[in-house]
C-alpha cells in the first residue's frame, strides 16, 4: 500500500436510506445513535496497511477469538465535519486526531497509520455521505475512526492483524438537555488513570473502566464524573470524555486555567484549541496542577467565576455544580458563564466558517 497515495475502492451502498428518511433522522439528532450509509475499512496484515474500501455500513466479520474481544487492543478518535456557508464541508483539525491516534497506537503496541490513510479514509467517507452533514446551529457530522486487533489467537501478545475503520454519525448537542450547565460528581473511590498507565491514550479500556463511576455519578443525580489523580486523589485531571477549564478572576480580569498534561489525562484537541483562542480573545491562559480543595474554596469565595468542560462531542459545556461525598458546590449560580460562551462562539464561528480561520484549522473535504 503506497503510504502517500492511498486508494479506496468505493462500493456504494445498495441499502442507502431514502432522502426523506435521512431528512427525518437529521431533524431529531441524538448523539451517536444513527450512522450514515457507509463506512471506510482498511486492513493491516503482513506488516502493511492494505488498500481501503468505502462500502455499505454493516456488521463486520470478526472471529470470536479476535484478540480485541479478549485483551482489549482497541483505540479510537473523534472529530467533526461542518457544513460551511457556501454548502461545502470542512473537517476540524483531523491532522491532530491522526497524531493522537498514532500516539495511542504506540501505547497499545498497535501499528501506526499513515496520515494520508487516516485522513483519506475520513474524506472518502464524508464525500460519499455528504448529504448526512447537517447544517443547523451546533450540528455537525461526527467522525469516529478506530482500530481493533483481529488475530484469532488467545495468546497474550500484540496482534499481527488489525482493522481500521471510520464510521460517521450526525451530531447535535452531546447532552440531552442541550446547552445547559451540567452537574459533575467527583470520583474518590475509583481512579481513571495512574502514572505509566494508559490515561493519555484514547483506548477503549479507559472508557470501560470509567463506567462504574459514571453510574455512581448518575445515582448521585450528576451528569458526569470528575477524575482525580491516582496517588493523592486530590489533583483535578479531567472528566469522562472532556477536559476541564476554570475561570479565575485576577485583579478583575478573567484568567482561564486548565489542568496541566501529566500523562494521565487526555491531551484534548479542543483543550489546546481553546488555549490558542483564549490568547486571540486577549485572555490570559495557564496550564497547571489544580487541587480540588483549593478549587472548591475558590469557587465559594468567588475567585473562580466559571467552570466548563470541553471536547469534540461536548464542544464547551458549562459546569453548574460540583458534588462529591460530603460536599456540593454551585458554580456561577448554576448558569452559563460569559467566558465559556465567548470561547464557544469563537470556536463554533471558525468551525462553521462564519469567522476567519487564521490558524488554518479547517480541512476542506
Ligand atoms: N478527555 C477524554 C477522556 C476524552 O474522551 C475526550 C474526547 O475526545 C476529551 C478529553 C476531549 O478531547 P478532544 O477535545 O480532543 O475531543
Ligand atoms: C469525543 O469528544 O470525541 C469523545 O470521544 C468523547 C466521548 C464521546 C467518548
């Protein structure tokens, strides 16, 4: 397979949804429930990536002994394609997702994928399923590239064969309640990631390990979990599928602060984008260690005026309340804050093509 010039055999689906049905789906989008007509598939064997195919979205053949099912060699990414004002479609920073995908692959002892293959597969899928890209405010086509280990072998070692796929799903708001502040539960009983572990990889196992705490959060009436560090159980890391920002007031001026990348949290692409956008908006931005006790005190005293979460799926979502065993702290009277909303508008403006893309983040399909 020539890395610089991947080929995708295009086999159009014969079971495509009729336009009327598709339009119906696009009128009531729920995150991650409906998939477009096609998927991209590329196999890896004999030490090389093979030519890819874009074909009808369907179940994939997998041996019950496939190592992904037993030992969890599985990684994924998530990025979005947006309808532009001229009707064209552009993807947001897919090269960053490709970079992170290969870092995750390395941590899970999986093969790296050439950039042209990763982006080419996504482009080919968006091109054939272009009619699925919605155009409403806050809407996009969510792309989910992933790789799984396919060797039918029960020995514990890296697989020698893999399947890389891209599927796509129209996306609106990630949280069913729309753009309303979420309440978050601080998990002290469970940890997401330890130093030297897989915390900064986007691997399936991290999400499996988070579900029990997420269920606990739901039981406590919260929408999401805040993860703390594994050692002190005091340093704020991130949420289940989002990074966190805190807006401090220093001499009356807002300063946006996000937990430093310690190797145990995901290096979010939205997080890094917001650090750049904050500078564009003339806001000071910092990355540093944040202790839960200090943060709770600073919210109570008004030194922190806003808390918000950010990620591809969730965009920017304000946090209205932080709860844990023995405490509950309301943030910003439980409302949407001006800094979060200004950053959200700046980000969505670039993604939707209504604001200039001066950083060159958009990738036309
Ligand atoms: N943290 C976790 C655990 C995530 O799953 C995600 C989502 O991808 C993020 C943070 C945010 O990352 P990004 O902004 O690249 O979507
Ligand atoms: C994303 O924002 O892309 C995520 O992966 C978060 C979640 C859906 C797992």
